[in-house]
C-alpha cells in the first residue's frame, strides 16, 4: 500500500511539473533488474538481489529533464556465528528508495541516452526471522544514472537503466563498522510516452 502511494506521489509530481513547466516529453516506465552490492559483508550475507521499479521521466524543452521514481529491493540471506557454531540465522532485507534525478539527454538516431545525477531517499529494514532482532533506518544519498531509451513504435520504448550509489548506514559490527547497503543496479523494462 505504501509503495502504491509513493508511486502515485511520483506520478502527481511529474504531472504537476508538466503543468507548470515548458514540457517537451512526459514518460512513465516500469521495469525490473538486478542489484549488485558494493560492500563485501552485504554480498556475503545476501548476495545479489532483484529490484522492481516505477519511474516518471519529465523532459523540458531542450536536453535537460527531471526523473522521479520508486524502487523496491527484497533479499533473503543467512548469518552464522563468528565462533564457528552450527547455528544459521535466516534474514530478510527490504529497501524502498525514491530517487530524484536531474538528467541531460543525448539523441542518437532512434535511441536517447540520459545521463543524470541526484539523490535517493532510502528506507530499509533487516529482520532476523528466528530471533527477536530488527534493524531499520532512513538515509539520503547521492546517485548517478545512465539510461537508454529505444522506441520501436511511436510512444512505446524499451529502456535500460544503470545506477550507482553508496548508502552508508552508520551501523555495523567490529568486522564492518559502517555497512554500505548501496551498490550498482541494472534494470530494464517498458516506457510509455504520455506526450
């Protein structure tokens, strides 16, 4: 339910910008892809994950535009004792992100390349399923984006987006004092140009 409200909010933001600014193009996109964490300890516990995304791309007249979206990452992993015991503690990790990006578009025939930078607002929670432990928090972090849109028909495009960002939680242990839950992700999907 909360995810739907955030996605609706991003769509309303895009529509509000379209009304108040000299718009050239408004596109909505949805896709899925892989998340590849940058922090070694995160990779050892969870490995790589899957990301689902919904996005609004608002291009102004000229090559500059704004993008907002919603991302959901869900991972399962396991923790083991450092003393070599046989216990295994199953874990679940969820991260919800709302990226806000300013981009510059470069046209190349039927393809449009969008280079962007901005911020991500992240909410995360790790749950230990067999013991009473939860860790959660919120962070704002920088983000870099490269997206490619290719339109096989007039209003429908295939898109691929790569993004990178560091999300340092400030939490950890003596082995990893500042866990980074960020990394590199690649998603692909469909985009529909409204105007």
